[in-house]
C-alpha cells in the first residue's frame, strides 16, 4: 500500500498509526505498541488513554524484553481499551 508521501506501509499502519513516542526499532520488537495511540481520540478520551501510553513507555524503558513483559503490555492494552470504553458516553 503506497501512502500519500510515496512510502509503502501496511494497512495496519494506516488504521493504527503508531504513537510518535515509539521508535521504529521498538515497534518492530513489540508491534503491540502501535495500539497505544491516542491522538485520534477526542480530548475527553485522550486524558485517559495517554496514561496507558505513558505506562507502556515505562514498561519498555525499564523491563527486559521477555515473555512476561509481553504479557504486561497485552494486559495493559486490555485495560486501556476497557478504561476508554468506560468513558464513552
């Protein structure tokens, strides 16, 4: 898929743009990080979602890459999704 800037990205990149705070290397190592994006949300939901993004950053920066870190990120994503849905009115 060719983007408007002439680059080739996957359909997932278009649907779930990764947060700017993660490097390409981090996204390659842990693709789940792209689901911590929040810029597309209305401001009232961003305030909730950004806290989970910040915790994902903390996990990536402080924990060694292993199976348990992957579980932590997956469960954090589940919690983020539930918290954002809880705030949808």
